[in-house]
């Protein structure tokens, strides 16, 4: 082949900026924090407090094998794009591209949806602030943000902001995420302490100090009158709650996609990645326990808000949507003044890693010539420019996806986000046997009873990830399927076009996939 250029170029052009601290921070920040800020409190009245809590542990155990096998593989073969450059060396390139494209599209949707949730939570916080302070401007702004138009406008603005940050490269994103990791974490601690101090029977009285005497008791009484009863814990509830809790762990793999920008990846990725995932579960359990302590009020409120909004409005005009923010701020009028700007930071710190990480997947596909090599272009800040542009476009489609019902949205996003992992588990099961020449160059050659450990963990990851794939697929709405088919068709057309171009240039996939792409 001589000096013939097989990959898009001889060096990735990315900059190694991230450290072990960033790996831990991203592993905690990237998962869908909306799970405990937004979705868990609003659905506890359906699944029960115990159901949500146990389901968080169950979801953790379901995803743990996948996380371990991803951490092992990526720490041994650190390349931008995480699992996908590895998968493409085991499976046929077009099959790998198919699953990678669903993943990219799914995360585009996720970014759009989380941006919409950010707008809703900001609107709710402004409405809360305006009600307590008597500011008509804040009430008007909050009400507008809660409308479809307002939510869409704010979401689009957030997508543009994240797009701009991504284009500034890993050096800027690194410090942005570090700051946004610690400040919102401290604010979360304050929120949890506020609720914990006034837990149980004491909370309704505190709520009344802000919303009016007797409001909390009236809400509880009205919910009971309309048929609400505290849901009993059952395995059916735990199983059903997986729609919420599995979505809440979504994004745990994002840090693996920027492995090409991590210093000392063999150590930082493996240990920082797993530690961050464990700490994420601990955080979810703490939040669930604190909300559980005031379920006697949270559940009736959520029941009326979603099932009988007119009845709730008679007791409490312009009631905010149930969220951790509402229940924390209602425990202290001072928090209503502090929380609105910080609630946005909470969610932006989740959006940015997804935007950055998934753009690296598109970048890695282009480096391997699965799509036009234009998407491997890197700007002067070391950021994949065209790949970032694509994520912005897909995220805008995600704003539309948000208009579906909650369970449908969570199912669609979780299905698309975890679609590749059962195949990746299968790939790691086969890896030591089908690509022995590459496997022998990696440091993950441990064996148990003569059998490769990576194959054992890969099998478990395949089984658990296939469960997620099937579980969520049953909830994907029919209305979303035409959109998925259309977007997959667009991706496959782009891939076929590039395949034909490769053939004209005399480059075969056999040449490309004989080795890993350059760092």
C-alpha cells in the first residue's frame, strides 16, 4: 500500500485534555439527571416510592456488566468513538454503522428532550419565584416557558449554546464541566437537606407557609376524595419503574467516546469510569430516599397535577409541575430566589457531555470512511466541526420528540441510546477468537479457568443489554417509528455513497479494518 492514505488522515487531530477527575465527573454528570430532578418525583405516585428506589438498584445491576466491559475495552484500546471503532473490527462495517447511526440519532433526540425539560424546569422555578415574591414579570416569563412555544424557543437556545461550547474543543469544555459539576452538586445537597429537615408530617405545614394556610391538607384531602391511595410496593411496580430508572442512567458510556482525549486512559478510564457509575447510583438512592420521606404530600400533589389538574388549580392557582425543585423551594422561600439559575446549570452539565461525546462517534465513523471524511474535520480548537453540526440538527428534531407522552419518550430514548450494547457485548464475547491478532496487542488478556475474562463479561453484558433492548422496544410509540425509519434511511444512503467512493479510490474495508484508526 506504500504511503497510500487509508484512514481520513494519519492523526486524529484531537487534543488529550481530560484527566481522571474529568472521567469521574463526566460519568456522574452525563447520565440523565432529569431522572431524579424531574421524572422520578412526578411518577412516584404511580410506581410507589419503594418501587422507584429498588428499581434504581435493579437498573444499576442491569447496566453494570455493560459498563465494566466498555471500561475494559476502551481503556485497553482508547480511541475517539469509544466502542464503535472496536465493534467495527469484529462485525461487518455496515452492521456496525447501522447500530452506530441509531445511537447517534437517539442521542440527538435525547439532547433535544433534555433541553425541553430544562426549559420546563426553568419556567417552573420562575413561576415559583414570582408567586412567592409577587413578581408579575417572573410569573409571566415562567408561564411562557411552560407553553409549547416558550419551551421550544428556550430548548433551541440551549442547543445553540451547547453547539457553540462543543466547537470550542475539549480544553474549554473540560473547565466548563468542572465548574458545573461542583456548583450544582452543592445546590443539590442544600435542596436535599431542606426536604430532609422537614420530612414526614412536618412538610405540609412548611409548604403552607409559602402557598397559603391549609393548601397542603386540601391537596391531600382532594386526592383522597378523587380515589388516590398510596401505591403498594410490588415487583410489577419495580419492573414498570425501569422505564424511569434505566433512562436515568442513560449517558454512562459518554465518557468512553472521548477516550481519545483522555490522558493516561488505561488507568483513568477504567477506575474513574466505574467509580463514577457507582457514585451515580448512590446519588440516585439518596434523592429517592429524601423524596420518599415526603411522599405523603408529593404523591397526592402529582396525582392531582397529572390526573385532575382542574381540581388542583381550584386549590392552588397556577400550580408548578412536580419536581425536586418545587418540593425543595417550597420548604424555604429563600431557595425560590436562588434556585432558578442553578436548575439550568444542572441540566446543561448533562447536555454538553452528550453533545461532545456523540459528536466523537460521528467523527470516528468518518475516520474509518464509513461516512464522508468531511465529518472527521477538526477545527483549530481540536473539535470535530461537521460532526458537531450534525448533532445540533438532530437535537432540534429531539425538540419535536418531546411532545410525545412521558413513557413513550423515555422508551424511545432508552431504546435508541442502548441499542448497540447487546451487539457490543456479543462482540467482546467473540473478540479473543475472531480478532486474535488485535486482542493479543491489548492488556486485557486475563483468563478465568482458561477462558478469556473479557468474553465472560461480554456474555453477561450481551444478555443484560438485550433485555434493555427488548424491554424498551415494547414501549416505543408507533408515531415515532416513521421518523426512525426515515432517519435510518438517510444514514444508510450517506454510508452507501461513501462506500462507492471508497471503491473508486481503490480502498477496501478489508484494508481499513485490519488495524485500529490512528490516535
